[in-house]
């Protein structure tokens, strides 16, 4: 077993593709495949299952990948052992939501003068975050859940993650809202009902079918063929700002609403829980605790029952 093989299997796990991993690692795909097969034979474990749709870790492979990541982390620490201090490493991820990202930016600002620092924030799906936490590749993930007993409820999420030894902490309860811009015909109305906005197009992210989630499907039953799909959050905001399209999401900070001149309308008392996920074996250091503190500050004025 070599450090190179460890780097190879971790990159394949991250990309879910032998070809993409080979491209990122600057090695021939055949050499990468041969190296992984040699490691599997040495360990007598099949690390990945291979198909036309890519590769996925097996149940045993997940344990190998978890150990591999720890080996790589310790290897990097050994390389830095001669330095006066080790770098501050933080790996955060989860939803692309303004308060979450603003808290991360503030955290980076507070540690900008540190001589050695390596911070990252990844926009990840819940499945991706759980996988990375399980493999010790992520310190904290921030995601959302419904407070009710539905398919995306907190209770169900806690039950599923408990089996993976992942702790779930509720940070805040935030209203789910309808959002319109200054060019919308209903901009000056004090209240808006779902029936009022069904004739207007909706802006959503690429890959989200049926407008993405149960909240939106409940609040909007307009033309399913009038959808503007985007990859970037800024593009979503600009479309709502400059057209008569509507969007749905968690309530935004006042500064963002002022910047784009948005008006936001609560949707029938629907709320969403903002959660922090991390391994039960993880000891949160001062940097991670500070991030959670900054995040709570960012949502203090927009959370439910904010004082």
C-alpha cells in the first residue's frame, strides 16, 4: 500500500468516476484502475462497485475509505511536524444559503492573519455531506429539515443518521417564503396567496424537478413548463429582481432583500429547521464552535420568533 494509492481511492470516491479521477490526478485511466485493483487484492476487499453509471463504494469499501482518509490526514501532519505550528484546517459544507455562507466569510476574516490556514466550504447535497462526514472528510455540514413528521422531517433524519453515528443539532427555525422583485405586478400588495402567483413563472435550480421540494409544490401549482432553471444563486436573485418570475426559499437577511429590492411573503406558517451535522466522535474545536456561533448570529434576526 502506498500514499499514492490512498490518494487515488479517495479521489475516485469524491468524483464517483474513474475517468474524472484520472483527469484530476493527471494519470492514465488504465494506470489508475490497475493501481486500485492492486490495492483491493492486497486488502482482499472490493472497495468499489463499477457500472456504466460510475463507481460507488461497497459497504466494506466505506470503512477502507474512512481509514484511508485518516491515514492521509496523519501523513500530512507528519510532513508538517517540523513547522512551528500546524495549519488550521476546517472543512465545512451543506446548503447554499446566504447566512451559512456569510458566517463562513466572517470566520475566514477572523483568521485571515493566521500564518497557516486551510478553510473550505463545499455546496453539497445531504447525501454527499453524510458520506463525507462518515469518511472524516467534513467537519460540519449545515442542512435543512421539516419540523413535521413528513419524509424530510427532523425525526426521520435523526433516526437515519443515528445509525451512522452522526449528531444532528438544531440551530434555528426559519420561515419559508415566497419572493418577488420590484418589477413584479404584485409588488405593492400587502399579502399574496398561492392563487395570485400561479400565472407567473418560477425560478429554481437546475436538477430540481417539480420545483425542488415539498414546500414549493404546496405553495405553487402554476404552469410546470414555465420554469427558469439556474445553477447559481446570484443568477436566481437577478432573475427575480428583473422579471415577473417568483422564487421560494428560506427567509433572507434584510441586507440581501434591500440589495435586490425583494419583498418576501410567508407561506401559510411553513417553517424549516436549520441543522448542523457532525460525527458523534468529533470534538468541536474553537474554530468550529466559532463558526456555529457566527451562523447563529447571522440568522438571529430572521429565525422564527426572533426578538
